[in-house]
C-alpha cells in the first residue's frame, strides 16, 4: 500500500484550487448516514476524512466527530475549514494511519466514505476488526464499497479535469479498480479492491461484524455524461453497507 499517501496527496493538490468546502453533496451524505443508521446517535468516527467537508457538515449539525486522516495536506485543509465554520458539535482532527493508531474512545457510528479497499483482503479484515473494537455495542459501521461490475464496465474510460487527464482501468485478476491521474509526465494511481455483497460477507468472517443492510449508490453514464444519484445495485458504482456487531 505504498501508493496510498502519494496518491491522495497528489489528488488533493490537483483538486485544491477548485475546493469550496462543505456543500449539498456532503449534506446528502449525512442524510444517507442518518437514514441508514435508523436511530438517533451522537458520536461519529470518520476514517479517511480527506479535506473534512463531511466532518464539518456533521459537526455543524451538532454531532461530535472524530476525523482521522493520513495525508498532511488534507489535514491542514481540514483545520482551515474548522476555523472558518461555526460548529455546534465537537470536531477532533487526528492525523494518522487507521491501521496503526490507538483510539481511546468508542463511537455510535463509524463511517468510511469512498476509498475502502486500499489494501489486500487481509488488510481490509484487519481494519474491520479494529473498527469493531472502536464501535459501541449498539452502534453501526457504514462503509462505501465499490462494485466490480461497474468498474470492469468503465475500464478504459478517460476524462479531463481542467488540464489534467484521468483514466479508469480494471485489474480483472485482483478485482481492483484502477484510477490514474496524469499531470504532465507524472502519474499516480489509486487501486481499490472491489467486492460483491457475497465477497464482503466472506471478508467479514471472524471480524465480529455482520452485514445488516445495503443501500445502492449512483452511476455515471459516460455516453451522456450524466450522473444518476440512485440506480439498482446491478448498475451501481458503489453501495453503502451497514455493519453491526455479530453478537
């Protein structure tokens, strides 16, 4: 997983000029999490918090959020956002690796929005076990999971983001989506393991967690360049799962 820090730092720097902070998209994510959690909660742990837009959105609504992020440039931006917004709830920003860090608290909701699958199966299983230890007994874990069928279908798709080129590919042997960003001669690639629901169920074995619910996400139609917010699971680029303690 040596690519992780380099990719997310580079991706952030390529995006940085166009960043506007929390927006309607992050409010919609929060609404989806509230709906899938299906009962009131107060504390949230967000893994891979990025620039903190979701964490800020949740804290502005009154939730107590712990935002964990690996990449320093994103952490700095998150701290900047925190200073610019009035928060009703608490926001603790932690720079660190979620495979290594020790957290003394437990949480009502743990979420990982976009990005699950950076390692191999054993790495994902290790992370899930850690998440189960950070979770309150009546809490839930909400994770975005990439589907293999969508990313296999869009392999080879290219797009321009400003002056930069982005290209998708798919590792059919490892079942991984590959997302390459080109900046002149330099390129960085994100590689995420994709899971069907049945694959995910097998991954959950011995983690102390069980799959309770699935909510399909959206999909981009690259023929029309239109994004559909909600599609059936067989067409979705990802789905959000609700995991709860197995016992």
